[in-house]
C-alpha cells in the first residue's frame, strides 16, 4: 500500500504552491478549507498541511485557518511549519491535529525531537538541497547530510519521516525516488516522498520500488493536483 497525502501549503491563510521553496514564486489557488473538504470527499485519509509563514518566521502563523479545517473536516491532518518547541506542539495537539512535523528543530536538536516523539504524534521532515539539510523555511543549507540525519531517527518513536528534494519541489519534474529510498533505508521509518510529484507514473514507479525494497511509505501530491495533472479521486481509489 502506498499512502497518498494531498498537500495544502498555507500563506496568508490561502492555499498556495511554491516553486523550489521560493516564497516569491507563490501561486494562490484559493481557500484552504475548500481544498481540505475536497480531499476528504475524494476519500483521502490524510491531508499534509504546511504553514509556510510559520516555517519562515519560526512560529505558528495560520492558526485560525488550521483550526477551521480541523473543525469542519474529519480528514486527518499532518502539519508542519514553524513547530520548534513543546508549547507549540501542545497547542496543536490540544487543537486535535493528528501528526506534527518537526523540521528545523529536528536537525538542530535530534534528542529533543526524539523526546517529543515519546509524548506526541511526531514526524520528521528532512528537506535537502544537493543532499544537504536545509532549514528555516529552506533559507539556510548547512553541511549535514540528509542521510546522516535520517540515521539519527532509526529505531525511535518517530511515526514517519518526510523527505523532500527541494530542487524538485513544485517543479513537476518527478519524485527523486533514489533519494527517498536512501532516506527510508537509513531511517527504517515509514517514509513519505515529497518534492516534484508529476503524474501517475510517479506513483507506479514509487510503489514498485518501495515493494522491491520492502519499505512502507507514502507520497505527497501538491502542484500536480492543483494544475490538473492528475485525477486525485481516481488515483486514491487505485493506489491505496
């Protein structure tokens, strides 16, 4: 089974998509609440939401919109962006968010991240540019390799690991499957591929490669849906 996570990136309360993580490239698609409802109606179990404003400023910036989605939809929410301390985690848990994604703080403090995973439903987001981890809304790229960071979370309580190839994000250039497999094998976690999803061919190739490697995982679908490149409802019926 390949779990599909339709995505909503939030900027100023609206659903947008970026090109390779550049905020200036944001294209507005409309109401985040409307898209969450559509994904639920399509039969998606999860929606992957990123608070882009929060990722850049380091604190929650779209709380009211996220809370409205949670109240109006039954779909499970996987949420990231600006979650860097336990107080923020608690705020979202109390709101009923089903899984929280730690990114920048996971790179800076893996021990804190593992401790949070013992108490809360935590995923780790590893965002990489040329194989190196990028943080603070992808503004800063350091010298830590994505694979070595993934190894830090092997045999921990982390629920999932989301690996994004920034060079492909929003570009409709195809999932970097080799990178995804490297992260999955290093972490031994449920691994969610992100960045560049293009079409149903990506789903078929990713599913085949996951099965060959005996890996459990999923994929995030963003721009391909918003630009009409894929029939998400039909795909959810065939691939889940």
